[in-house]
C-alpha cells in the first residue's frame, strides 16, 4: 500500500495555527511521526484559511524537507499553489488533484508533464460527485484518456472514486468500492486507486472503527493507496492485516512487525 | 508474429552474506533473479559448495562415502586438509558431532583447538553447526563462537524455539547465523524476525528451509523456497536471506544412497543438489567429493562459465 499521511493540512486547527505562526517544529514533528508510523508519502495542504497560499506551500515544503526526504502529495485547488510546491519538491511528487473537467485536466497534466509527477484523478466534475459507479467509471475513463493524450503512464495515475460520509450518503459506500475494482481494469498498466479515507467517517461517532473497516473492504476491492491518518495504529494494523489476508505478504506470527520492518 | 517472452523484473535483491575473512572469504546471495534466469536479473555470486566433515570419526556414514576419505576421518584436522588441499573445497562445514551426548559429549574446550588448527592449516571460511542436541549446543557453541571471534564464521542452528543463546553469542562475536524452519515459510519468516528483534543484522542470517532429498518430497521444499524468494524479490526483507541446504546429510541418510553402489549414492546426492540449486540454494553443504565435483561443473555451466 502507498500510504499518504493526511495530517499536514491547514484545515486542522493546530496545523492552521502552526502555518500562520510559522511554527516549523509542529510541522516537522507531524512529518516525522507520520513517516515513522508507515506513511510512504505526505499530503501537504495549506488549508482554507491561508492568507498567502503560495508562500505557505513553499514554507511547508521546505520545512518538511529539512527533516524528511519523502514524496509529497501537493494538495490544492489552485494551480499556482501546486506549482510553488513542485518547484521545491526533492522527490517525485504527486499532484492532488484533478477532476474530470477538461480545463482542470489540461492545466494539471501540463504541470505533471513539466515536473514528471504522479496525479490523483477524482471521479467527479463541475456537476459534483456521481451517485453511481457507472458515472464514476465514465469520469475516470475521461481522466485516463486525457492522461494518455499527455503521454503520462496510466501507472502514474491515482484514481479516486470520491468517498462520501456514510451518514450523508450511505448508499455511496458500496458504489465507491465497486468503482475501485473497475478502475483497476480500465487500462494497462493498471492505475493506482486511492481514497481520502477519513471522509467516510466524517461526523460519525466511531470514526476509527469505520475507517479501519472500510479500508479493509477497499483493499479487498483493489485499493492500492489511501490518504489517511497513519498515527491511527489500529487502522494501520487493519490495513496490514487486509493485505496479508489477500496473500500480498507472507504470513508469520509477527506479520504486523514484519510489515513495519520494510 | 514472433512470440515475445514475458520477463520478470524484481525490485529487491537477496542479501549478500560474506563468510570468512581476507582473501579467502566467500560471498553468497546477492541475486536479483530466480536461479540462472539471466535474462531477468543477475546472480552476482554463483552458488557455493561446502564440503561437510565431522569433528569425530563418523559412525554411521555409508562405506561408499567414508572410504573415499580413507583414514583421515579419524583426525578432523587431516580431514579438513584433505577437503581443501585434495578436493579443492573453498569453504568447510564442520559438524560438532562429538559434543552430542550420543557421540561422547565432548566439551567446548576439547573442540576449540581442533577448529583453531583447521583454520590455521586451511585458511578457508567455516560453517560450524552444533551436534544437534539443543542443551549441549547451547553450552558448547557460545564458547566456540567466542574462541573464534573475528573469524566471521557461519554458525548454526537457530530455530524458532531455540535461537536466543546462539543469536546473542553470534552478535557478540561477529559471526553470522543459520535460521532453520521445518519446511514452513511462515515459521521461516518468524524465526528471521525473532533473531533480528534481538538486534541481529538481518543481512547476516542464512536461511535453512530444511533439506530433503530426491524421492522424499523435494518438490515441497522447492515450492517453499520459490515462494520465499518471490516474496523477497517483491520487497519482503524478512525473507531476503540466502539459502543454505544440507544436501549431503539428507541424501546420504536415504537407503537408496547408502545401501547400493557408490555410483548410485553419488548420483543421489548430485540429483538432490542440482534440484536444490534450481530451487534457489546459495550454499550447498555436501559430502561426496565426486558429487561435489559434478555439481561444481553444473554450476559453472549454468553460470555460463567455461
């Protein structure tokens, strides 16, 4: 699994405050802790309240990279903010994200080509998130076609069915899971599949339980990566167990530890 | 249309393990492909054969095997000399049989001078395995390990239920270790984890997946080794150890090798060894010099050497 740590996001109160006050140690701790807990990449998002998103993105990338050389998932709706991060990224980055809208894909894939990055593609467009897997598949196929047009390997795509909170759209959980399975069959090389996991449990009482149950189900459906909280140990254990149960790693009594020794 | 063969490429190599010191040190492992598939990857170190000897006169070896060595088997130092100087062995495996209760319960202090003489006379790296009685091995091997500190030997045998003493002593004295499992990939991985959890460098572990011989379920050992290898190539660090196989001991245990002609015994060991090479063996421990010579030629051929 490609685990993208979600915690460096200005949407969270402490992180937003740390970004505003340029408290480097807060960000660096989050970076190191997430890596130690099994993150293979880190999402970076300046959050909705940033007054200087471009400057904040630069500061975040530099701050993180001064303690951890790690692939970054540069997460913004603004192209200039993403590009500010890309200019500084020391490892091959992931752009998070494009929708299936033509103008957005055009801009994002241009950047991806210029900076040789991977790209998260959301199965949604200006009209919103589809309510069935057929529409998701159609939008995902649109993204794949555009990537091929830009000569980007489909193996560098992360297709996201867009997971919605279970207490808002309960029927969508299954649609998202089935979409993951079908996304994998869209092209060769198979695209990665990704979800923003925590979204599934927004507003629910037992968030960790819902998250770790859903990730096991998603992995069984072909999920290859997720943006999640790697500090949730039970969630990580569940993810490792799901992969082991699918015979992706050889069982031994210490299989959790074996995974973490990688 | 020409048929294009599908070629695999693997991300992670098998660990390279060095045994011995100086110019005579031997390296095993390091490959990035299943055995001899040079179109898919490299084998930086060809498989190695160690001749196996005991530290006392063998009482249960087949005549056809024992007679090849003559009288030297009465003196382990001479035996070692013959293995290296006459049969050209580049590495020796010494089984400390004399320390086993059934073979005299010799003390470490009696065994150590013998091993020292062997090292002094031959200069080749040593694989040293205990007599096979856990209690005695845990008494003897730490002292032997300490006496040979700095010689970078490969010591065995650690198992899931008896690994702590040997691991601690090898760690302290700078030796490598053999981790054994009963033809079980899950236990193989677990044993490697247990040993590395003690702070032991996992790249200094050789795995013994248990050896069997021709006619006694080799295909099962093959499947276990192949599965471990493929997992290692895909990045499982707890299975990325080179394999050691005690081919001689297994083959010469069978009635087919023991009770018939020397030719059949040699053939039995040879066939077992070659099969284990194709399963991924990195270090073969063998007994009959003629079988060793034939397998040596096979390795050269398979490696594309002249």
